[in-house]
């Protein structure tokens, strides 16, 4: 701590009390290597959705940090996440993005693994190994797995709390995202494959932006002048027809001390359904019926309209567009983004087609909104690398000291801190959690920001 009592964490790189972040955390190779050990090896990471592997034997390749993983449903229907890495020499045992199999075969030396991870065949087991190789000890390396409303997360560290504990009070907001348009918990299905592309920026730029950066909306001024959403009016959001006609609190919400964040709008009173798909009666009728059911089921809580958020460290979800975007680290200067889009499984085909066209226009490498974001992050990362630039910290002080605990209602996800309109409190919460994990050595139980503050 400094003499003045400020909290300086993450190796002195994150000053939460003044809202200052060193640019080195975006550009240093040494810091990046520590992140892989102290953050990605210990956090719960999003790896896929159950709809991608509906049948026994189905698999899809995922990614945790820099490493490839196999997400599969075994012959008995159980979920697994395996390191895609032969125990003999490290060759990938699966080189297909998705498929169905009961065995994973290493093409290098032909070690074979079952869909439950067991080593079941080794060439020359008798003549070469003299039956001295204990196959039970050399199965695939397996991560802990948690499926939450069909969304699959995995974690390597046994000391990390279970996923629901890790999620904490953020459950309210992620539950809101997981709900179908009618307010029930039903089946979503991933639409097509996975969009994958690389960007010339550090992974944290995407994660913090989706954590709650309303301040960057001028970047999307050109997109807001076209008819991007299905509503038939200028704008990019499906909810624009509603929010433009009602009084709302626009909220950034940080869940301390877990580092997860959410953003959205709280209507000051109940609101009537506003037509969104006027030119498509089947679609309009379906959403109107869903709206009526949601209002009846959720009551006062239907006033909350979530826009999305970030589950620490690197997966961001978007309501309305209904996507999961994962910011995979690919070195300090590059991010490999994976994004899946989801639609209600039981919705009419007309609804799915409308949503499919909408989300592709909105997000992904061809999405108009995400193209704006990528340009911002690329130049921002360039601004974090310069010899002179790195001498000066980034400013994250907007709204500092003006967060209001438990405001404006007492059912928004428990012990939360909210600010109306724009603020950078969500980014500060994100980096406080990042710094706390970076301050915790490998092998030690991960501390949260509140734990560190109490110790001091």
C-alpha cells in the first residue's frame, strides 16, 4: 500500500482508488505469462453449449487459455472436458472441430483414448513397454466441468470454488440472460458453427468493453444511422423501440469482489409491448406472446432488461443479440475471438431465420457493430505499446466514488454497486479482480479483492 492508503495491486500496476491502470498489463510478455498461470489456470472458463453436443459420442473443440480442449458427451451421456493433448508426446488426439466418436486416436504414435478419457490402447505394450506401463495413470488430462442452464464451463484448479459459488451474486444477471424470451428456463440451441477470428489487441480490451462500456457509444454513430435491427427503425438494438419510449435507468452493475459485471436498463414502471417485427406477423405474434408470459411470470422483476456483461475473466454475453463471445489470449498482442449465437430451440423457423440474419449483421467479423469495436481495440492496443505511451497510465476514473450500493431496488442480484448512466466502475471491478489473482502465487488459494483489503 502507498502511504496514503491507496490499494496498489497486481505488482503495482492497478491503482483502484485513483482509477489508474498501467499500460504494461496489455503489452508485457512477462505479465502475459503470469496471466496464463495465475488467471486462466485457476478461473472457470466458458468452453461451449450443450446444444453443440446433444448426442452420446458428440464432441466439439474448445479452448482454455492458449490450449485446445475436447468438450464431449461420452457414451453414457456425461460431459467431459479433456486437454487435447496425448500424454506420450503432446500431439493433438483430436484434429476435427466437431464430430461424433467413441475413441480419440493420436496419429503420432497411435495411443488411443476412450470417450471417457481412459488410455485403452498402446502399440508395443508387451514388446516395447514389457507390460510395465500403467495405462490407468496415463489417461487424458481432465478439467472440472459445470453445466449451468446448458452453458458449459471448465476449470483446471481444484482449489477454485464450484462454479455457482464462483458466479456469486452475478447469478441474477446470467440467469436473466439464460432465460428464454417468455421468462422460462428452456432450451437454447447454438446456431451453426463457431465464428473464429484474430484481432491485434490484448484479450482484456474485449472483456472490459463488454463489461459495461456505455461511454464508447459514439464509436457506433454510423451504425445507429442505418436499420440494423429487425425493428424497421434506425438503430442496432432489438430493444430500441421500447427504450426510446419509456423512462429507464441505464445501469452499470459490478458484482464485487468476484469481478463479474453486468449492464442493462431498469424501467421505472411497467411497460407495454412495443412492436418489433412489424413486417413479419409470425415473428411478431411469437414475441408478443412471449412478452405477455414473461411479464406474468416475473412480475416486478420484468422491469429489468439486461444488455449483457462479462463473467470474469474472458467470456462476455449479449442479451438481445444472444451470443457468447470468448476473448482467448493468443499472446500479449493478439486475441482469438470465438463467438457462438443462440436461438430458442422451440421457436418457429421464421423466428430463427430473423435472428440469424440479425446477429450476423450485428456481431462477428462481418458485424457492423463489432467492426467498430475491433478498430477501437486495435488502435488502443497500439497505444499501450509505445515507448513513451507506456510511461503514462490509462485513466479509469469515471464515476469513481459515486457508486451506490443496493440501488435502486433490493432484488438486483444481492450486494451490488450500481451507477446510473455512464461509469467505469465495472472496468475497475474487473481489474481489481485481475490484480487480486495476479497477486496470488500459483499453488495458493486465490484471494479476492475484499480478502486483500481485509488483510491490509
